[in-house]
């Protein structure tokens, strides 16, 4: 059965963190503890077993209206950073005490960094933020640089002829059909070409009398031949 007691779970997490995080003289440990109404911070040198500096919302000057909100955590963070620097400490390791890194815990840590603790981390965070901002400016937003929907395309029906445009009107089409029919009537029909072909027999008839005139008629030559034959018999 899983353990549901929050205090026991927090202590287990804190024990796991403490196995990895240890403060030294050069870089002591910033330990945080919070309760419902107050928040506490200590800078501890684990090698010598000494507390270098401390601050809490129970102090008269840092109490304010309450110590259980974000503003109180920021006050404690700024105060612990000033007292650590006064003691010659600028670099610390962070011990969140088994709490989640959000809310008052995050506010205290951020305020301590802004006040001067771990300046290298602060500069690195600022550089990352600047790089992210530059990248965001360089990359266009979604849909930016693209033509709007329908932009660059002709409107519906644009570029197309209107209904009936480019086509001859109904009356014009009928007139054109009538002209075609009249042109067909004017062309010579197949029967009109036959008289031209029949002219050839007429020429043949004209040639026949000429031939008959050139050849002597048999009826004229026959009596003469008969008279000559009778004379010879006599």
C-alpha cells in the first residue's frame, strides 16, 4: 500500500536529494523549509557543519503581514542573498528540501539569484532567454508570409465570359443558316450540267452531213453507170 502521509514522502525525497547534494566551504548549500505561515532559508557549510547565514519570515523586520505567500518568499530570498554575499559567499547549491519546485520555493530561489547569488546561472538564463526571443522573431508565425485564403486567385466567375458572351445570338445563328442554304441553291445542280454534256452529240450530227457531202450519193451514181453500160452494149 503506498504511503500517503505528505510529511513522510517529503522526508524520503529530501533524503534522496541529500545523498546527491552536499555543501562545501567554496560552495555551501542553500536549504529551504516552509510551513503554512512561514518560510526559512539557511546557507550551510556541510564540511565544517556551520550555518553561514540564515533568514526567515519569523524575524520582526521580515515578517510583514504574513510569511505564507509569494511576497514573503521573495523578501526572504533577497535577504539571504545579501547576507550570504556579506559573508563572502556568491556560489551555492540548491536544496529544495523535498518540496516541489514551484510556488514559494521557486519565488525564493529566483529572488536570491536576482539579488546576486550564482551570477553565472543568471547570465546563462538571460542568454537562453535572448536566444529564444531572437529565434521567435526569426521564425515567422503560423500562416505568416503565405497569401491569404483565395488571394492571388481570380474571383468566382472572373476571367470567364459571361453567359452567352462569345457565342452568336440565336437570331444570328438562324440568319447564318439561311445564308448557307441560299448559297447552296445558287450553286449549279447536278441536272444543270447534263445539257453541257449533251452538246457533244450535236457536234457529231453536224459532222455527219459534212461526211455525206464528201461521199457521193449512191442514187446519183447509179443512173450514169447504167447509161454507160447500155452504150457499150450497143
